[in-house]
C-alpha cells in the first residue's frame, strides 16, 4: 500500500508545475472573404505538459498548423464540410463542421481526461476577442 501511495505522489508531482494565467487576444478579422476563417485556440489546460505542448492540427487528414496554449492558429478554409482533429499521443476525436464563406469560426482545443485514456477534442465556441489560459512557467 505504501508503494502505491509513493507512486501516486511521484505521478502527482510530475504532473504539477508552476503555471501562470495570461490573456491571449484573438484577431477575428476575415483572411479572405471568399473562404471561411477558422481560429483554433487551447484554453485552460489541466496539466503542465498540456500547457507547454504544441498540438498538430489536421483538416481532412492534412496538416494545417500547430496550436499551443499561448499561440492560437488562424487559417483560411474553403467552404464546405471538413473534418478537424489533432495528432497527439491521446485518442483524437474528429469534429465535422460545415464552413461557409465570409464567416469566422472559433474553435477550442481541449483534452478530455478519462480513467483509462484521454481524448483531444476540438469544439466550436462563440465569438470572442480573447481567451484566458494557463501556461507553463519554469
């Protein structure tokens, strides 16, 4: 029993690191009026490794850029139905969304933690000018 408690303590200490909260502005201006503008951001990571990580974003299986807690991704997308997901060590849930030309879409990347595994998710959110996030601070 004491070994389990010791192991749990080391795992907890390894997941916790000094953090700070910052505000990151989002530029909601269209990139191209004939396409949709998509802004993907990561707010409120749960653990330090999430806050200090970079997440590869895929759209229809193609790499489109990276997102981190301090650096959102802003891209222009042709109108139509698209599948968005990340490529991580987690199980990656795919989000399907139909984009319309001339619209700005805000999407949040987050990690859903389960008992046996975690899943990265990207969900559409309301329009926003900024977001609060926790970042790793050594």
